């Protein structure tokens, strides 16, 4: 029974009923935080779009119509995640700090190397550094994945999207 529950059991109330009545409400913190973040992200994107782009009408859509609708949909989906989490009880999720640190370091390495060394080495570094978050990944598998993603990313940008990013730049 919760510590703040009155001692009504002395008056003949069953302890089990009191425990249910005065139970602390715990919420699913992970889904609640994720849902609220989606709502805020969606509303911020919609507000930015509405302030900076012309929306137009349904018959003559402007450049802000689709992004503002996507922002509204993201906010609605965030509410659909957050509202049930309010009434659901679950312990707070454990944050995998190793993954957060290595994935962030991989993104930072990509950002630092893509302009000076090209897209190939940048994607390779991103993959190899981020894969360190998984303790069970073998070095051979990580290197093969890095090479495959670097070649695939280059082919995607060069041939599918027609964006001429250089694969390898040699600094002078």
C-alpha cells in the first residue's frame, strides 16, 4: 500500500481495495517523452512552414502546403503515441549511452570528413565508428558493411539522384 494512503483499514476497509485506490500513477515515460517530442517537432515544423512559405489553396498548392500537412500529421501521430502512454504503467527505459556516444561520434566524423575527403571515406567512417556501439559486431563484418555502404551511397547519389558528389578527394 502507498505510504500516503490513509489508515482506513482500521475502520474495516479491505487493504487490497485501498492499495488499488491510492496507488501512485506511473506512466510509460519513454513513449510519453517520444510522443511529446513528436508533437513539438510537428508543431514547430508546421509553424516554420506557415511563417516562411506560401501555403496556397487545395486547387493551387504553394510550396508550404505539403510540409505543413506533414508537420500536422507528425503532431497527430505524436499525440497518438503520448496519450495512451499516460495511462500505461512501465518503468523508465535504460539509456544505452554507448550507442548514443558512438553514433554521435560517427555523425560528427561524417560531418568533418565529407567535404575534405569525399563521400566514400565519410560514409565508411560513419559506419565503422557507429558500429562500435554493438559489442558483438566482428571487425570483418563492420569493414565489409562500411565498404558496401560507401559504394552504395556513392552510387545512389551519383547515378540515382544525379548529384555529383566526389567519392574520394585527396587533400593537397
